[in-house]
C-alpha cells in the first residue's frame, strides 16, 4: 500500500476551527450546567430553614455542590485558554509541515526535525468539513486542513489510510 502524504501550512483560522471543534458543545453545556448548579445552590443557601437539620444539610450538601458547579465553569474556560496558549506560543506553528501515513505510525516533518507518532499514541481521529484531526490528548493533536490536498479524493484516501491503522473508539468520525 502506498503511503498517503500531504504538506500543510496552517492559517490562523485553522487554529480557531480546531479550538471550536475541541471545545464544541461540551464546553457550553458544561458551563451552562455549572452555572445552573451554582445558582440553585446559592438559592438554596439563602432560603430560611425551619430547623437545625435543614441548615446542616445546606452547609454540608448544597454548598459543596455549588462549589463543584463553579469549578466546572472555570475549569472548562482554562482548557480553552491552554489550547490557545499552546498554539500561539509555538513560533513555528504556521511553518510548512509534511504528514505521512506509515505502517509504523503517523510521520511528521518540518524545519525543526521529524517525529513519528506511533498509532497507539493517537487517541482519537475526527473529520470535519474543513479538516482532519488526529488527537494525542483531549486538546492536542495534528491539524490537517482539507484545502491542502489536491482534491476531495486525496483527502478521502488520506482519511481512509489513517482509519485503517486505528481501531475501536479511536476511529470515531465527527459529524461532517
């Protein structure tokens, strides 16, 4: 089988699309849930209790739930900032890179050197209308814009070759 190869030059909008894809609906839903939980906890804490037992329940049960809600709000916001920080502090992020699908892993090469990500280190594959993403962590991975391929056929061949090497839930494909 001939290996699929593509050369990529990222643009700022590719990084924005990646950040939006990673954050997606999960972050908005989690932040909304966190706000609801925190608001309900504050409301419950402000209600007057008829007895000591109700007040103890509020202090030891309702208050911690409110704290968890607030933590959810801020932790997801921090994860988005870490994505932006990582991509914007890499001075070579917009340099040309070559990616190649090989039997032993996903090979990348740029002006700084070469690397090979073994297939077992690729945690997830996702494909959107505009790009192919190979994740090595929940917020870090390879961005391959489809505009870098000669055509839709080459992008499909590249995706299929990657999927042949991934097994199980790592090969999940995002909605297009």
